[in-house]
C-alpha cells in the first residue's frame, strides 16, 4: 500500500495561533530572522503598565534590556475573536507580575500588539448574551484580581 502525504487541515486561526507560539520561541532563542518574518516593520504597539516594564518593546526593537531581564513564557496562547486575526497570550511570574498580549495578525503577520503588564485577565464574550448585554460582535475582556483580599491590581475592561 502506497503512503500518501496528507497535509493537516489548517485554518487562519490555527495558523495565527501557531505563529504567535513560534514568535515567543524565537524571542526566547534570540532568533531575530524569525521575529522579522512574523512581525510587520510598522507594527502598532500599545502598552498599559509601568514604563520600566516595556520588555516586549525592547525585544521587538532590539533595544538593550532594562536592568531586569524578563522572559515571556506564556501560560496560554489562544484565538480570541475567530475571523478577526486576534490571538491572546497571557502569563505570570511569581505573585506580582502578570502580563497579557493581544496580537492582531493579517496574513499571518503581526500588525498590532496591545500589551498589558501587571494585570490578570480573563475573557468574557458578552456578544453571546452571557449576562444579557447585546453588543453585536464585540468581545469584552475584563481583568480580575488574582487575590481579591490583598490585591491592588487595577480593574481593566477591554473591547476587542
């Protein structure tokens, strides 16, 4: 019996998620060539957090790291808004460092990054009427403090 190479089915969402996972690996390995292929040269970048925590911007632009070296190791990478090229990654280090990256991709290339540092994020899609809100096709993100009793992280609400 002859073996046939069958290419697995892939959707743009799966490809985008895979590209973001590849981007994090390339950043950890210092693979600038792969990073350049995955990120547009005119990427739009938004940052919310302390100025001394702009670690991703330093990595993407090749600037020297701050006094504190930081490695982004996401705990999860997932498609957020199917059909809109939006992938989210989140992670934490210890009990005081939380980060979220909302990546927007076009044709598999990152065109926008929204970075939130020191914010614990969960996703609720209110467009499905989970709590009775009719917001069309809008996905709403709401930050949730990890430790409500002792937490001091700000509440953050995002419409994507």
